[in-house]
C-alpha cells in the first residue's frame, strides 16, 4: 500500500472554527437541549496524532459524527483536508474505527471479507475486486498483524484481534485521516499497549493523520502528540506532557460531577498519578489493576495529594 | 397409498404446474433474502409485513379485484402497496425512538389483520360469488395459482434477485455493521428500505402458495438451518437456497400424497430440516469438544 500523498502544506488536516452543535429538540429525548458541543476551535496538523479526552456525555461522539459529516447543521466551520466533512467522507479521506463494535459478530464473514467491505467502496456491482484493491486489503491485514488469521470467522476473534480488524478495515479505504472512537474499550492492559505500538507503526508507515477520541487516558497518553480535553467545550489543547492530573482536575472538575459514579482507585496508582514528579515526557500512567480514567485522575487531583480519597 | 399414485400422475402435474413453478420462484427469492433477514434479526418485521398482506387482500377484495386476468396485476399491486405502507409505518414509528420496533410491528400486524377481516367480511356479504376464501389467504392454495400469476411471480423474482445482487455489497456491509457503514459510504436508510421493498415483493408472491401466516417461515427457516451448518457467507446463501428449494418441493409432495394444505406441509418440512441442522450441530460439538474450548 503506497503511503497516501502527505499534506506538506501548512493547511491543517482537520480544522474546527467556533463549532457549536445542538441536537434537534426531541432527538436526544430532551425538550430544550443545551449544545452537545459548544464553540469548539482546534486544528489537527497533517501527520500528527491528536487525542481528544473527555468524560462520557461530554460530546465526543458528536465530535466524531461531525468530523465524519454524519451530522449536519452545526454552527461554525469544519474543514477536513480543506473540504466539508461530508465531502471528505465521500472522497474516502477519513478511515473510521467505530466505538464499540456495533457489528453482528454472528455474521458468517471472515477477517478478510470484513476488510474487503471497505475496499469495495464505489466498485461497480458487476465488477469483481480488482488486483490493486485486493493487494490493498492484503497489506492492511498484514499491517495490523492479522495475516495468519485472515480466513478466521469474525465471531471467533478476541477483543484485541477484532479491534485490529476494524483498523485494517479503516486502512483498506486508503484514508488520509484515521479517526478512532474509544479504541481501548474492552481491551486489557497488555492489549492496550499493543494497540499503542500498532497505531504508532501504522501512522509512521502510511504517513497518516490520526484523531483518537476516548474517555480513557491510557488510550491517548502513549499514542498522541497532542491532547485536547473535551467536555462540551474544549478546555485544553497541548502536548500530553502538560496533561497533569492538576490540569485534568481543573478542566473536568465541574463537568464530571454526576457523570461518573464512584471510582475505585488503586492507592498506588493514585499516588503515582497525583505526584507531578512522576509525569515525565509523554504522560504514562501506571498500568495498575484499575482502569485509570479521567475520572480517577480528577478525583485524585491536587486537592487531595497522595490520593487520600483513594479506596480499595 | 393412493396419494403416492397421485404424485406420479401426469394430470396432477398438469393441474399443479403453475403452483409448483410459483413455489419454486418463492423458494429461491425467500431463501436468498432469509440470509439477510436472519442475520439482521428482521424476522419479526417480516411477520408484520406478511400479516399486512391480509389487510391488503381485504382492500383488493372490497375493490373487486380478483386473481384472474389483468386483475391479478392490480391485486398484486394493491397488496404490495399495502405491505410497503405497513413496512414504512413500522420503520417510521420505530425510528422516532419513542416506540420500539417490536411494539410498532405488534400494532401494525393486528391492525392489518383486523382491517383485512372486516373488509373480507364486507366483500363476501355484498357479493353473490365469494372472493378468495379466508383459508386460502391464511394458509395458501397451490391449486388456484393461474398462469398470469406465474408470469407475475417470474417478473418479481427477476426484480428481487436482480436488486439483491446489484446491491449485495452495501447490503452486506449494512447488515454486518450498521454503526460504521455510513462512514464507509453506505446509505443505511436506503439499504433498510430496499430490503423492506424486497421483502414485500417476496412475501406477496409467497402468499399465494404458503399463505399469509406461513410466508415468513420461508424468510427465516432456510437461513436459520444453513447458518447452523456453515460459517461462510456465500456457502450459507447456497445452502439456504438448497434447503429452501428442497423443502418446498418435498412439502408439495407431502401435500399431494396426504392431501394436506400446501403451506403447512412446506413449513413442516422446513421445520424438520431446521431440527436436523441443529441436531447436526449438537452431534458435531459432542464429537469435537476441543473445538469449543479452543482459545480465540
């Protein structure tokens, strides 16, 4: 698979300018809903990996749909490679790895057939799959390390393998931007580590721009060049080094109350996380027994040094 | 057994040939569609559509349309139109989010049955010659199929199979992963509505032979049996097709030999095939217990 033409210009791959989106009344079961996202402004530079971190209900899914051009009527301006999101999607610029696999896992298709679905886009009904697209599928499967399991039925894969297939499917569409929605849900710690390595390798090899949207700090910390925090509005937009628990606590303090339930935090993890001296370079969190999320970091923010709030 | 002689009597086949051809066309259409219906868990909506056909038959009866001559075409159009309206109402109600799809189907199903019953009752009361009998609408009548209906069924089969083949790739993508499909350029609303249209056409054709009540059996049993036997997509389609065709032909033979109604005979055979396929799965897993504990 030849790397897609890399945007060498200074134009950002994705550009949001003062974007506000409000779901139509009744559409979300709310009579007079407040905006799902409000006054969002950010850029994703071509070739970089931007992580968007935020609590559940903070507008992440809305942001994904807006970037894919699946929601219309947003105020402000969104550009994906200089085009409207819907236009960019129609041209196949965006490869999407969905949040939780909404796929029917009982479906009698193999790994290869799933990846082929994306490669057959726009192919005339009477035409068989051309050789170059077939090679693209092979390469996408190879990139994610699933070549040996290419003929395995999709229902017989582990969570991590399934996620790799979904990434291969997105890659088979020859995108310039890879958009991942909650990529680490349902994947164990070792699987998440492998995911980070895989994503870095794929991005490097194909020269892709990557956007990861997640509520899980570990999905983002190791993979991204920069991080933005989204909780209806965009609070923070910088390199992960700056994403200290203090910052997280500050930007999420108000918005997460009531969104997260009780979070049981491993005492060691909390202590490590709250001590800024442990945050060197790209933020890495201890892979302790507890899924360390924004909520955990927030609850163990600077107000409670040493994680006095931590239980378990 | 006198019925066995009847089975090989040329006169039987002369009388039954239109019905048998329609049944074969019905088997091919429904078996192919059954794969999508089962995988997309749409069997209940199929049930809703087929019962709506009863309401459509009521409207056709009150309009004085019969299955004879050009009337067959009009009758077919009215019933398909009514089924389509029912399918779209179900889709629309469930898409609004306030009512679940199964509630919407439950309501449309009984409303259509009531409407059909009342209209048929009125049309029979107001006429000297009785329209189509209730029993034949509900459970099918293979003997009453005429050549006009055969021609119509052939055209419908060409359209249904042609559209299913033409849209096979987006249909499969939509059925496999409706969440992600739009991001890959698949128009999910179009695919859902297309499948509903194909189901309406297939069900109204199937109704002649298997009746309103049992038409959906053909949209579920072939794929349900095939999925127990293979895990590959195109083999599932081929096996479903074989099961559907064999089931329909064997069912017709049973119907002739025992002089049973055709719809129930066909469905009984298909149910037996399903039971056999499940038994095969049980047998296979009992023989290879290691296969079940194989790590993913």
